[in-house]
C-alpha cells in the first residue's frame, strides 16, 4: 500500500515560494502569521465556555452588531500576530471603525483586511464560525486607511479558517490554486487535506435566509421558486441548506457545489455583507476554484470600494448556478 505524502502548511507555502523567483518571502510570513493566529483562536473557541469567553461584552461594533467576547479576542490576536515589523502596514477589521495603522511598519509592503470571527452570533449555540482574510500589496498612490480600499482583483492572497468539527485553513493566491489544510490539535500543525479544490460547475444546494423572501426583488423571488420546482429531468428541486454562518455555508458549497445568496432588500438596498473582508476574499477563492461571485450586476472582484465597511449583495458559488440567478435578475 502506497503511503500518502504528509505535507504541512509551512512546507506547502515554502514550495510555492520557491517556484516564484520574484518572491521576497514576506507574503509567506504573513500566511504563517495568520496560521499561528488561527491556532490560538481555535484553541480558545474549543474551550470558550470554560474560560468565560462566550457571551457579549455589552458593546456594539461599527456595524451596529452586539460584540461577542470572542470577537474581540480574535481581532486582538490576529492584529498582534500581524504586527511583526516590516510585513503589514495597515489592517482593516470588521470590529474596528477605522483601520489600524502599524506605524512601526513604515517599510511594510502589505495590507490585510479581515473579519476576525465571522458568524459570531452563533458562538453560544456551538455552530461553526470562521475567520476571513484578504491580503493586498501597498498601493503607492494611496495612504493610510485608503490602502484598504482596493478592488478584489488586486488581492495577492485570500482565504478563510473554519472552526467546526475540525479546524481548516483554506487559502489561495492570485492566479493560484485553492488548497485546504486541516489542523491536527495533537501536534498543533496544519496538514494538507484538500489539494487543488475545484468547486462543481453546477451544484444542487442553495443557501439563503428564506425568512427575507418578501423583502427581495422579483428576480430573486422567481429564481427561488424555480429551484424549488419539481423537475426531475432538470435535477430539481434543489436542496436548501442554510447555517447562517457565511464561512460555514460557503465552505460546504465550495466542496459540494451550489450557491450562497444574500440579496439586497428594502431594508438593506446596498446589501448586508461587507465587500472588503467578506465578499472580496471569498470571491478570489471561488474564482480560483472555478466558480463565480457577483453582486447581481457585476463581478465582486471588479468593484472599486469607496469605504472600509462598504456592503454589497452577494451571489457566490458554482458557475452555472450564479449565471442562472443573474439571468433571472435581468428579466
């Protein structure tokens, strides 16, 4: 029986760096830093109820959402791990109204946008949650917080960490493949478990909060009725799966095929999910895995951001499913 090669995340990142003669090693170090932060967060997530990290802090963040204790912990850990001089100059976070300028890193060449703990409203219910990150190069034409306001097409790397039945680190680089690494807590190391992830061209899962149905535009309503119709020859009805944690829903659909939708509605005409640290990084992941991501009119990666906490509608997943919902919205 041929033994499977064991590859750690460090080995994998270094191998990719060696294949790029122009690599400086800085991006590699940032990915290491994020992996280290995720191990610390994973440890605390798994014992949060025992160390009083579950529950709320009594404050709200810039989004108007109640801040969980673990939200702040994750935010602080990631920023601390990214603070090594010479790497990251600016950090944009969902939890902070303004970006963090790491002034001691005046010669740093990268920017990181992040959602430290996506799905945190599910923390107390022990539902899968995650971290989403986007890495960009510094733009010499921008300064300060404006460095965070770059289109998703300029990302050099992006990914997410899902804290569930196991902890997985999934990332991609610009024009690269998508790879997933599963954390072995017994040795504290990520091992390659999902190599060159390719999402199915068409999936049978749709993920959306159907409680908002009456608030949507007619095209989205028609699409929902279409996927629910009984048409065995067309592999319908599709299967509804909605966790309410973006990372968890996205991760499942990436592997199995399908579409995640968070449409605009009359209460949120500009959408609800954040462009820079939710939609854009996941769009790079899904694009490199063969899927698509759109706001219903244009590719997510082409949107030029105007503010740090900008919101967008999001339709993301298997290519055929995303194209189909866009056709319904055009009618």
